[in-house]
């Protein structure tokens, strides 16, 4: 099993989960990941990373089946492993961001290009649709009518209680501050650009 798929397409940030078993998994995974030596190569890093998350999750297979309809086991297929990874990694990004950053850069999941300075951009728009599976995506229509997606993957600067009230943003005119970031998409085996939200505010009318 290609355990690197545990990290597919996620740079990490909003969950809202409060289950005790999830907190235990996150704590164990963060501890194990922090102890992986910097000297290990990419392949070894990916293997250890996947095993850390799987070992922490298997004891709670019944809870994952109940809450997320995922069959967690050492024989789970790549699609199920990817779903499991998204759920855990998004929670870990808040609990141990340093470990996550070190491991994702070492594993090659995040493309590094020191010559390409990623600038923060801002757009004024109306939110037409909101998706939240497995993380929140705000969808707008550009001036030419094509849709554009903005991904909530980390902490967001916002004056409102965004975690509790993000659904109320539908059909609202807002300012979205974002960065274009490249994340690896295992389905097409290439890096893709994602609009990652850094801040959001309603337009005063």
C-alpha cells in the first residue's frame, strides 16, 4: 500500500472534530512524527509517516466506521487510506505544525521552489456555493462566468467566528485574501495550484 496517499491534497487546517479518540490519535501521531530523524530519506520518511498514522488509528476502527464510514485496518486500500489521512492531518496541523511542515517538505508532498515568491492576493466576490467534504471550499463565479474554488486549509484571519458561522457566508459579498499554493494530486500524479484562503471579511454595505 502506498502510504503516502495518507497525505493526499491537504495542507492542513479546519476540522471542528472534538471526539476524545481523535485527540488521542493526534497526540500519538504528533509525538511519533516528531521523533523521525531528519537524516532519513524520502522513501523511509513516507513509510514511517504512514505507519505512524495507521498505528494510531487502528485501535479506533469501530469509531471511524461509525463516524466516517471508513474501514480502518492494515489491509485498507489507497482510497480509504487517503480519506483517513485527510481527517487526521487536518487536525494535526493545529496540534503540531512544526512536525507537519518538516515531514511534508521532506516527503516531497509540497513542491519547493525558492525562486518563485508566492504573493498574497485579494479578491472581492460573492460566494455562490460552499462545500465541506472533507474540508471547506468556497466557490465563486469569475467575471467570465467560470467557477473558482478557494480552499480553507489553515488558520484564517477573520473578525467573525468563522468556524461556527462560515455557512452564513453563502450569497454574501466578501473580500478573500489568498495564496496560490502547489499541492501534489495523486490522481493525476502532478502538482496542482490551489487558492488557499488566508483571510476573509464581509464587505460593508
